[in-house]
C-alpha cells in the first residue's frame, strides 16, 4: 500500500528512513522565523519559501531560486533569542517521496554560520534521512545560517532543496527522549518512505509508524517506546493517524483506545480522541523505563485499513 501521505501527487517541475536520535539532554528550539537568500517561485499553489524548512513536515521544502545548483544560497533561522546550540539536524533534498528526493539536488557540503560570525562546515551523506550536525563545542547564538557549498546532483532538476531543519540547545527537553521503539508489525517502506516505529519521536507530523498486519485493522497491535532509564511519566501526547493534512488523516485508521503497559507490568487504560490535532492523555504517575501502547479500539479510515500514529511522546 502506498499511503501518498504528503503533498498532492502533481508537483511543479522545479526543479524513511530512520532519523538519528539527538542526545538525551538536548532540547529542540522552536524557531521564531525563517528567511532565505532566494526562493523558487510558487507554482500551482505550492510554496517553497523558507518557512517550509521549519514547519515540522517533510512534505514541504525550502528550494533555492538561484541559477544553477544554488551554491552559496542560504537559509536563515531566527532562534528567537540567545541559545546555547549543541546540534543541528537537517533533512536534505525534497523528501516528499523517494522519487522527488532523487530527481532534485541534495545538499552535500553545508556551512553553518552563527550570529557571532563563527562557522562550522559539515558534509552530508547522500541518504534520505535526517542527519545530525553535532558541534565540537556548543555555540551561543541567536540565529543560524545554513549555506549550500556543494550538492549531490539530481536526475531531473538543478534546484536544491532542504525539507526540514531542527536546532537543539542544552536546555531541558520538553519530552522524555526515546532511545528505541518497536512494534508488533510495521508496514514495509514504499515510495513515500519508511513507517518505522521511531518515526513517532522525530517531531515531524507527516512521518509515522503504521502497522503492517494485512488482515487486521490495527486492533491488538502495539507500539513500544524505551527510555534511557527509569523515568517518571504521567501523560502521553499523540498525533493520532496521518498528521499531514485532513484529507490524508481521513484515509487511514486511527486509534480510539489503548492500554499502556509499564516496565513493572502495571497498566493504565486511556481513551483517544478521533482528532488530527495533537492530544494529551493523563494517567497515574509511573516510574518506568518503557511504555507499551496496545491499541484496543479503532476508527476506520476511508481508504486504507492500516492504523497509523504520527507522534507519540511523553512530556517531561
């Protein structure tokens, strides 16, 4: 099954991978804004402006608008004040689908500029996944500039895109870091990418875990997340179903209820809303090193008989 969970199938002719985990003590910074040296013009109602690289979706991308491959073009991200930045994570290329990622240029060498004038260079591998740039030493900065220095050539278009950028500092994270995720079954990767269980912890609303049972609707399937060690938790936040957009959300199955099983064997039952927006459910506080989420009720989608969860995390 191809979910085609992202943008409309016809994109203008411009032109999953498992994400690497961020260190447990890192906190993602919510950007205050983004701008760019150039942007490919809107076509057919689709925008490629700088904000698309910080919107929490892989299906949208910033694409530079220079002649040629865009070497020297840059993306500026306003961090909304001074931060002690430890790492930057970049999803290079147009990760709308495997096909579009291959057809457009992808960043190879990037230069990260900081507000004090210092710089850090990084060479990306040519892989359709998030890649973490860990700084040799944390930088005090109020912005970062991501500059294209060289690219991997696409098969069709000269333009270079970046799908998403996340920036992390050494503040306390707002969620318990997940070091491992497993599931009862997983839908095989397809033209849209991976449905790996770790997708539920990447901070992206349009990457997801989907169960892979060909005969069931998701009832009885489970997703388990593991923490670095015993951790106190009392709530869980989910994006239930496909979080890309309402039309895609309506296509696949969503969870209506679940049982949480903790590492000591105790359980808690939770009811889940049939809603696309993030929702938080509470339960009696537990100290646990893992949570197994077993789904006991399902709302059917209009097109695909597969349960999908876009995000599942436990607030600190």
